[in-house]
C-alpha cells in the first residue's frame, strides 16, 4: 500500500462559538484520488484552508510527508507541495 502523504488528527477550527470543523482525522495515501464532499456549510472550504495554511486549527495537527506542518504559513506549506 502507498505511504500516507497527508494526515490530520482531531483537526478542529472554531469561529467564535461555532465549530466549523470538528475532530477531523483523515489519511490520504499517494497515488490515490481523494474528494471532500458535503452540503453547504459543512466545513469543506474551512478544511481545505486548514490544510493549506490559510487558517490555523483551534486544535489538532496536520502532517505532510511525515512532517508536522501545523501552524506553518501558507507560503511555507505551498513550497512543500500543497496548495
């Protein structure tokens, strides 16, 4: 099986009292196609913004290629190959 290249663990983002993303844990493996689907307001865009560094998570971690990228700026993450 291909290696895990993108992993989140208990990723959460709050806006005031609203949890836009709550406890998301995913593993994306190389050479596989992945999709984020859901109804309007489900947190899809917020999740993508957390992965790309446009937003910082309230809690949880984001790893890319085995490296913890939580809290890195979006330009730093882009140089790693995300975004």
